[in-house]
C-alpha cells in the first residue's frame, strides 16, 4: 500500500460521523474550543475521581487563567504548569493557549531538581500551580517565578477576549537527552490541531464518547486524549495512577461508561494480567495502545479481555514528530507469531521513508532508519538552535515542511505495513518514556569513587527494564550511595532496576564496551524466594536486596508498586489494604505488614455472589465502599438501576425495577451458587421485589438485607402545629409544602400510563420548583416525589426466606409511629433486626461501615467466630480506622 489509506481504514466505519474539514487547523485552539462550549455548555467536559467540570465551568476557568496571564506576562512567554493530575490541569493548558503563550507541563512525581532545571531552561517566569506544586518545587524554584494559584484567580475584566492565533507556540514538552540534559520539543497550535484532527477523523471521536487520560499531561501521549476529547464535546476521564491505583481506575471506567481507552502497553499489560474484573472494560469500543513496544502476547491479552466488537488501534510516533507517523486498526483475526506486530500504514501529511547512513533510500524489504517529513511535525528544540538545525532539516521539495531523523529502524512489508526493528542508537523506551542510557551512565560516573559505568536495557515479561554495571575504586561501595544519587537526580522510569558493582567492564577490540558480554553478567534468580520476594521479582524483574533498599530505590515506581500490590493479593487470595505497598517500603517492612494482617479469611461456602441494589443509577461512592468492604467474603457487584431521567420518561414501578435487578443478577451470577441481595434505602424495596421474583422462579436466594428503610412511606406530620412553624420564612414554608405534599400530585400522575402526560406535568411544575430550589435541589425533590409515587402503588407479596433488617436510631425515631421492625415483619416472618450506628445519611460513612459489615457477618451462621474476629481487625486496623470489636460484642448479646 504505497499511498496513504483513509485514516479510518479498517476502523470504526460503522459509527455515524462527520469528518473534520481541512480548515480545522486555520484557527486557534481556543477558537475551536469556543465552538464546542457553545453547543455543549452543560455537558461534562472533564472529570476525575474527586469532581467534574462541565464545558461552561471549564470555559470560565480558562478565561480566568488566560486573563491573568495576559495581564502579568508578555506575549509568547512560556508558562509552566505544576498541578496534580486532575480536572484543573487541562484548564491551565487551555488558558495558556488562549493567551497565546506556550505551556510547559510538569509532572510533580519527578525529582524537584529536574523540574526546576526545566523551569530555568524553558525561561518560564510564571507557574500555574497550587499548594501541592509549591510543596514539591520548594526552595529550589528559580528566583522571580510568579506563582499563579489556579484556585484564587480573579474574574476577567469586562470585554476581555483571548487573541491567540494558530501560529503561536502551543507547548514545550521535555524529553531526556543523550548528553544527560533534558531537551524541550516545541510545537505551534496549527500543528497541535492537525494531530488532533487526524486522531478524531481516525477513530470517529464524537461528543458521545468518554475518553480516558492515563498519561501524565507532561508527555506527548496526553495531547490526543486532552484536546481530541475537549474539541469534540466528549468527556475526558482523568486518573492519577500513582495516587489512585489501577483498581479504582477500572471501576471508574465501568461506572462512567468509558468508550475510548488509551494507554501505553505496560499499563494495559498490568491491567489485564493482574485484575480479574475484566467486565469493567465491556463498554469500551476502541482501545488505543501505543507509546511503547506492543508484543504479540499483549494482543492476545487484549483479545481475551475485551469484547469482540472492541477495536485495537496502534501505531508509532515520537515527540519530535508531534504525533504518530504510522497507524492502523489491527484486525481481530490478524495472525500472531513470535515476532512483534507491525506498527501501521503510512498516514496522510506524514511522509515516511527508510534511509541508509548517508540519507539515501534503502531497497525494498531492507532495514533503514525512519525519516519523517511534514509541515506539521514539531518546530524544533526550545532554546537550542544548534541541535534544532542538526535534527530538523528543510525539505527541498516542500519549503514549508521539515525533515526529522527519528533514530528508529524499520522495514516495509509487501502489504505496506511497517515493521519496527529497534533503535539506531542506544535510546530505548521504558514505560512509554524515551530514555538514553548514556544519561543514566553520566549520573553514575559523576559519583565519587565511580570510574566507569554502563547501562543496558532488556525486554522481559514486564516490559523494558534497565540494568546498571558500575566500576568503583571502592570495592565496598554501598548500594545505598548509588541508590540515593539516582533517586535524587533521575525520575523513576530512568532508574535501573538492578545495579551491579563489577571489577571492570568487558571491552571489544576497538576498546568500546562489549555490551553482549556485559549482558551475560546478569545474576540468575533464586528458586528459594519467599512470597514477598516472588511478587517483588515479578514487578521489578529481580529479587529484593537484603539491605534497607526501598521499592523506589530498587527501580520501582507507582505503576510497579501497583503491580506488586496486585501480585500479592493474587498470591494470598484476599483483598489487601490499599496502603500496604508504598514506593518507600522495603521488603522487610512488607513482610511485617503482611504478618500483622493475620490469617486470610476463608470464603463462606455457598455464599459467593452478592448484589448491592442502589436507589438510582450506578450507585454512589458509598455503595462502592460497601462493596469493597464485603469483597473478603463475597464476589460483589453493584447493580445499575435506570437513571432518573429514564424513570421520568417511562413509567416504572417497584416491580419493574425489581425485574431490572433480576435480569442483571441472572446474567452475572455463578450457576448453582446462592444469590445474596442487599438493598440500601429506597433500593431495599427494589431488592425485596427482586428477591421475591428470584424465589418465585426457583433460584436459591441466601441472604436478603434491608438497610434502614420502612416498609411503607410514612405520612408527614402536621408541621404547622409545630412551634417552629412560626419561625420559618415564607420561602421555607413553601419549600416544606412542596416537599411533602407535592408527591401526592406526582403519585396520581404516576398511576397514568400516558408517558407524554407525565413529561408534560413535570415540565409544567419545574419552573415553580426552581423558584425555591437550586437545579440540583429541584431534581432531588422530583426524585423524592417519584419514589413516593412508586411506593403508593406498590403491592408487595410475603417473603418466606430469612431477612436481615439494619436500622439506625435516626430512622427508628423518624418512623416512631411504626413498629420496631418498621412494618417488615408483616411480610417477613423470618426477620432479624439489628441496630447499626450512624443515621440514614451516614451509616455508610467510614466510621460506621465496619460495624455494619460486622452485623452482616454476625447474622450469617456459616461464618465462624475466628473469621469474624479477623475481619473486625482488618476493618479496624487497615481500612476503616475504627474499632468494631465492642460493637461486635453488642450484636452477639442481642
């Protein structure tokens, strides 16, 4: 295939899509963003695990940042960004672009010395940051740096409008350099938009998509995620893998309905090898996996874990090329052998050729260096004209284009696909980052008593890893000296996984280091590793040393720590505390922590599947926390209920909601296992209906838990007779009446099957509600009315199975007119009632969830007293930080 195929060749051609036109690049990034905000103002633009911003809110923040930068800096001045990975980072990037100033993205996980070197070299006199950024950079920050706190920005003056253009410099992204000095690659806004346009047109990205950001914003791989999403009206789902862990990420991928997954192969590899919850990926329509070597084994993992309909999109690129220069959608039936999969077809506007050492094209089928030329590759290296002139050459046939020698070796197949052979120099990629071993060697050689050093890279089951060999005049040179120097001066991905002190380095006849012989000096692994050492070896490729070397000093980073944590969970057969593995932990400390956890809790026979029924939607973080707390004993799933909007649009009853639960349960439950159901608040009534339907159909129901709700809706007392009524304002009195009596009207409407009538009635009363409530309050009130209406028409049938009712003092006082069992015993003769701490709004909060779980475990006669004690200790010492043993004794006495 000599000519460039269509961008979506063999891709998502079955998805309705209007491609972006070529004039998309003839405006600024901010101008294109304004167009998206105009048509998607209320849609969620970016979210993380702590919050979200819709497009209107994001635009407001972008304008504040842009106005502040315009007032304080001259046009074209670089602006550094030092923020935690989260929803405010893209706002800072867009704010700088709107002001026509290149941004310099920093990763707070890198050493402060390296970050401050980048600040100085880039000439960034302003830093958009927050308290976390200031703490990280500290006193090493260059003098005179203006700190712009993203959380305390003034509103722009009336009439302010950004004036950036497509030829303004967009960003300066720093990579490692062969001399040990980071180099900054810079690009203009036109080139950035061209990359984004090709990405959008390739995968048919639209406002219906929800896209991941698993990259650090400081690397080139994040550009397509951030701008591809925000310039189409889609939703960007941001994660900080170092801080949040891969398990929380995969759960959020399912909860948020992610459709586009993007990561480097090592992250995907870890996710699919270590995490069993592959159903979290069921909604992904396309997996974009690039940035590092993709092995055939990775493709097999992908095919095994993702649905058949999910497309695999991959390619090869570099920061200097500003995007991919080869790409393709790998067919599901593409044959896999022991070789590396090809990296793709040629791409329009990204001319690629293979050349020999003299720059001449190689013959067909021969290996050559990959040379890329385009009008849209990076503009050069920032503040380094000499290196720019030597690396970015002009193209005689295309005056506006530049030519870049990538240093990658490749070979073209007869079908037009490119095979990636390796590097022409020693540069390698480690976890998606380009690393020059000479830079690591330079750091080692700079140490006292070190006379020579060599660093090798090798591919293994855990991706590319570095091994260092050091020659020292001190035969007893402690490893701690080397470790401290590396940790202080190099980011985690550049640190060797193993450091060997040797007497001399082997050499060739030309006196160069014999790398082949050196590679054979690797020490064989010991077959006597304990559990910690085995997991440590799987994560880092080598066993831990016997000194006090930390996981970070041994070459580990946050991703590898996550891999170690998951490996230990798999080996011990239980969920482990989230803070068990830190990058500062030693192997000895890790063994001590595991020993303190006590024996593993054995699963309860016949009670493996447990389903939590929320009140609406996919549940809140509290339901997810309860699910995590119960996973030592059950395989837990939180069911998904119809959204509020769907319930308003179509008449639902408690019976139809129960049928919705049954369909999900039967699809996920293990055949022959008992089905256990927990209903929370209003979801308890739905869980009751589901349990009745299951028993009627002959399915074995084990545990039914009803959490803190009365059987029927209590009638509101006459508030006007209260002494406090006279103290309420007119507005508050109206709110009370709307809250309690408006439900009677909705109940009558709800009995009608005429869906148009229901929608019309709701639309008619919404303006009245908004006079007294906020938008969120109005929706909450409508939900309250809807639930009251569903209860009014509910006709529950008796349930003969065992039922556990959990009640808080708050709920018992609220329903004082009902019996102590809140009316449930009239339907459930086999009912057990247990009081739990907290009130209706807090009984799932961390201080109370431990006792609630203990109450469930205590109620189950199949759970031994030993297991209960171990569970209590686990919750009190490692998860909830609350002592539940006294409460356990209280429950036993009842």
